[in-house]
C-alpha cells in the first residue's frame, strides 16, 4: 500500500492511461498521409508509406517525433489546427476514467504529467480537463522527454516533495522508472496484463484500491 499520510498529488499519464490511441492514430497515420497525398497528387497508400518512412528517420528518442507542428512544416502541410480539430471526435477515454477521477478528485490534487505536446493535450483532455489542477507537458514545457529531471521539476513547480506524489502511466521507462528514480511513488499501468510486478495495475480502478484507507 502507498503511504497515505504523505500523498497529496496523484499524477496521470494521458495516452494509454486515460485516453486510447485512437486520436493519435487518426492524426499520424490517417490525416497527415491523406493531406500529403492530396498535396502531392499521389495515392493514399504511397503517401502513408512515405510519411511513415519520414517518421522513422527521426525516431522516438528525438523531440521532433512528437511535435505535430514540426511534421506539418517538414511535409509542407501548413497548420495542423483544423486537422486535429477534425480528428478530435476520435478521442476515446477508457471506461473507468471518469469514475476514478471523480472518486480521487475529492481527496487529492490531480495533475497530468504527459509526454504529449499541449497541441495534443488540448484535444485529448477535452472532456476531463476540469478534474486537473495542473497540466504538465514534458515536451512543451521543458523541451525534454519524461525523464527523472522532468518529474523533479514538476514537483518543484507544485511545491511538493516527490514522496508526496503518486504517478501512474503505461510506459515502463517514462512512467515507472523515471519518476521512481526521484522518489515518486509510481505505478505501472499494464492493461494487457503482461507483468505481475507488485506495483503494476491492469486498470485505474486498482489505483483507487491502492489509495484506499
């Protein structure tokens, strides 16, 4: 069990934790290739392969990988705002999310600690943003991935000690290892039930059980 006497803040990753990947897939693998195809007069499948090859050249360890404005500029597609707005109907929350956020918001300060840019978070959090007192984007706010340094800066900004924060997310390195390194009480969300680690969860309802009296 988490030390309840210390916890003041519960921090959530977004994609894969609160929100499914549907919106991101629609942007990266449908809308962008579609616009690229139209601009260059080629069919969709060729555009998709070309765009994905460009993604691969950058790789997910560079900040540009996650920056939709970088890709629209690089591919000559203009401004992404209307495209993201069009895709926002694809935002889908996991079934337990609103119930869990409602339950926890009365006892803790809830925050977002995400590797998504604020461009994406604006749409991803469209129906649940009021639950959160702070929203942190490692990319937009600190120009870095979700490292231990990011979590430490987040705590400093909130004026809390790492031991007063619980974080949950679905990426082992970014959401469990990195926050744990600075003393945050982290939980690894494994919705596919591939691990049996003591601090792994299969859904967010299990988090409320961990935080229960």
